C-alpha cells in the first residue's frame, strides 16, 4: 500500500497580480517541477499554520493565509499526495530561496507555461481561468 501524505501550498500573490512559484531542486522528490511553495502538515497544525511555518522556514518571510483555492489528491508512482492550496500574501520580508533551485513571480495567465507538479495543476487551471 502506498504512503499517503497531506501537504499545503501557498498561492502567494503580489500587488502586480503575479504569483510566486518555486522550482524543486534536483535533490528533492518531484525534482525540477514548479510548485506553489509549502510542505507537510505537522501533527497538531492546521493547514494555515503549516503554510506559515513552511514559508518562513524555506523562504524567510511571513505570510497571511487567505481562502482555500483547491483540494486535490494525486497518486504518484510511490506516494499519494493530498494538496490543499490557499491564497496568501507576504506581510513581512522578501522571499529568498534556501532549498529550491529557483523561484520567480509569474502572471496568472502565464502559469500554465511552467512545468508544474501534477498535484498543483488543478489549482493552476483554476487560477488561469480567474480574472
């Protein structure tokens, strides 16, 4: 039986309506895919608390988590991932990468040009169709 993991992703939008996207490094699982940054929910955490912690740990900035965008379950070769994505905005700091290979701000309509991890695609599609 495959392992199941529950993770969260932050759809961080700036004033210019660009969304922060991170490229998974070659050392990470799902290497070289783009994603909405986030990570695993630890025991006792809400999805929102997990996002705030993960973004602070991985990108050295603080976010305010907003409404849920998508809740997707995707079965990869070795693991089943449940990904909850939430809108967010930076309330302190500038994101700097520490674990990812790259990161950039992308306009909503250009999100589909990036090679996102499969679990992120339903959220990408939903965002691309919003004005």
